[in-house]
C-alpha cells in the first residue's frame, strides 16, 4: 500500500503546512494540517485530532455574579476506527479555519505522533509511507498469521456479544 501525499494530487497546504484548527458545522473542532485545491470541492485533513472538552465542577472562588467553570481538554483521533492518515471533507462542512498558537502547535505535534504512530497496524507499511523495519510476522506471535488473529478476534466478539433489550 503506497502513501500518496495531497501535493501529488494537486492540493496545496494551507498556512504553509502549519497545523490549523478547523471548526466544522457540527461544532467539532479538529487540529490538523489542511490541504486545498481550487479544482476540488473538498479539503484534505492530515492526521486530524479531535478536541474534546470536559466541564469540571464550577469554581466558587470567584464572585457570585460570575459563572466560571474549569474545563479539561483531551485529544483523540478524529475517526478512531480508521488507521488512515488523510481524510477528505467537503468545504460546505467547514465553518472556519485558523492557525494555531505556538504552544498548541507543539501539543498537536506530540499528540499526532502518539495517536497515529502507535497502535495496532496489520500492514507492512509505516503510517507515514516509509517502509517499516519490522514486518507483520515479526510483530505477531510466532506461528501466527494475520488471518488467524482476525478470526480469533471476531470469534471472541461473537462469543461475548450480549445484546441488551428486546429484539425489534
């Protein structure tokens, strides 16, 4: 499987390839490197990371007329079930795009490396398009094939599937 960059497809990086924040019409905020082509009605998002905000308890140290609450931020893959690096998105779904602050750029680089370079990968290509020094047979236990791992995983899921509620 070869990794083709958006530049090879005629796309150019927005903000000179610096990570940006993209707010979608759904309200999601995504940190990514964005590419765009005037001939295409889509934008390509490279290694997008979703920003998740978790509201903590309101702080009572402030004045009573201010309603201030602490917020915890965490990052996760935008589409966690896919191991793809590039995601097309229609321009109609983008609300705004803005460059990131320098400290957030550094955080994006660290999180993107952690979230997209580490994980279960059943292919021989490194996620960034370079050939990995390890092959699939070196990652799997001895005398095991990829198909055996997939079959055992699906067998486990089927054996432990316990539906809740009544069937329709």
